[in-house]
């Protein structure tokens, strides 16, 4: 069948593909530990769900303005203002159907044919595809493994050309869990400012920060003068365990925001109205939100520690990035390759087939020598999964 060139190179999201296969095998009765998904394993906090139910009963079920209700945009802007210590206009906020749509709006609005967009790698699987959909060229830039793959200015200088129009960074990172310090981020922001390159900062995991009491540093923690053209992307999916509600947002200057709204108004219009009601509660009921964030944050930190300790014990030869944020552990398996298994994609298929553990091969993130394991699962499942991996690679076992 002949399709348009718009989607010529389009593949379904690699991470969703693995997770779907694992769910199918589990539904067929196989004993599967699925550590491939990119979502918290917690239910949406009850205070948020209750607000949505009340909203539906009160008739908040109609269209809203495409950019979201003014109440929600103002509640988000209040958070941003508090962080930045300067006034962040609520009209700069666009509420979207998940952070993914904010990224689409930004990439489709800002980049096009002939443009190169640098992507900090390993990257979340969707970025290069969105850049390709916009008919621009994605350019993966890997930082040093010894620096948890975080980009240095030398890395950026080595990759930039006169066609470079954008840079996408994600901190805390999916898949590595690496977190840029404010100083590292500032250097990158200034590099973008000086080169007039758009900086897209995906901070969707900002509140899931294991080391330190505050959320991970982001663009709004930098001095205003260090920022050139930029778009901040965040949302409710990960912080508030609201992946299915589909609420994200972008913050950008007004001229850009107006373009995002025009684009969105022609495609999906507003994010679902009951979900906006739920998100308004998440962003404005500060006391209840703080309790949920603390509870989920403590669980993720505990699991991070458990997985890192168990990996050192059971799989001492596997290099991994000790995550400082998000809920993944990224580890390197090329030391286990042999004649039959020459890449992480095959290694992950073998693991799923032989031991029933679903991980995501690094091909999805730009390097098929690595794999990503989600730690959004119970302590028992995580320990069992590591034992099964150790069994496959012929090592020991943990209780
Ligand atoms: C780095 C990153 N950005 C954005 C998203 C998408 O978030 P949402 O579900 O709000 O669209 C994800 C989801 O996995 C992600 O990992």
C-alpha cells in the first residue's frame, strides 16, 4: 500500500512495542515480570481522582479553550513563578494531551526541512521520530559514559553545524536516570543562547529525584540571562502517577505559544476536560500533592538503592548508570554477547523467552549494547527479575 511521505520512516514506539508483547505473553498465562513500561506502578492519588469525578458530575465535560482552562494554566504558572522567582505569565502555558503532545507541538512548530536537531543520547525513543515527522534531521549526541552520558560543551561543539537549530535535553533522563546539575545545565543553556539554538528541556521526571530533597534542577532554576530561545516541557504523568489521564504542558514565550495553540487547535483541541480538572487539583492542592510526591519519591529511592545494591552483588561485571532520578536503571550487556546474541535486542528477546523478564533494548535509545529496566515495580518483582537475569548469565542469586 502506498502511504504519504509524511510517515515514510515512522515506526511504532519501541518501548510501547516491548511492553505490549510482555502484556500479551502474561495474558496467555506466562509468568512474566514486565519491567519495560515507562509509568509509575502507583494508582493516581485519590484526592486527584475524586476531583475529576466531582468535575464530571458538575458538568465539566465540554470543550475548553485549546490551550486549557485559564484556572489550570494559572495554577501551573503559579508553580513556575515560585520556582523561577520571577513572574511566569499563565498565557505562556499550553496544556496538552500528555507531555508528548507538547514535544510534538514544539518540534513541529520550530523545526523543518534542512534543520538539524541535536538530541542528548541515549535519548527517549520518541524524540528522533518527532524530529523526523517534522522532516528535520535528528542528530544523536552522546556524552561520555564516565559522565553518565551527560553532554559537555565539547560534545555539542563536535556535533553542531551551521544547520543546527535545536537541542533536546531530558533531565532526569529516560533511560539513564542521570540528572544535570544547575551549573551543567547553565553551560548548555548559554551555549544554545550564544548559537541561537532552540533549547527544548523535557523535565517530565523533575519531581522524581532520588538524591536531594528538592526536585531536580531545571531551566527555571537558571539565571534568566543564561536562557536563549527555549521551551520547557513538563506534565502530570510521572509526578502524579497520571499517565492515562494525558496531561502535559509547555512553557514558552507568547509568540511561540500562540503557534502551539494554533497547531493544537487544528489537531486535538483541548486536553480532555475531566483530566484538566484532575490536574488542577494536583497542581493546586499543595498539601495533598506534597504527601503523594513524598510517598512515591521514597518508594522510588528505596527501589533504586535495592536494585543498585543487588546488581553489584549478582551482576558485578555489568556496568550501569546509578540513577539520580526518574525510575529506570540503564545497564550494559555487550559483555554477555556471543555468536548467537550480538545485540541487546536479541539479548532481551532471549531474556523474555527463557526467563520471562521484559526489559527494553537500547536500540530504542540509540545504543543497542545497553538495556533499560524500569524500577516502577515491587521490591519482590525487582529482586526476582535480577535473580532471573543472573540465572541466565550464569551468576548467583539474592533472597
Ligand atoms: C522523557 C519522556 N518525556 C515525555 C514522556 C511522555 O509523557 P506523557 O505520558 O505525559 O506524554 C515520557 C514518557 O515515557 C518520557 O519518558
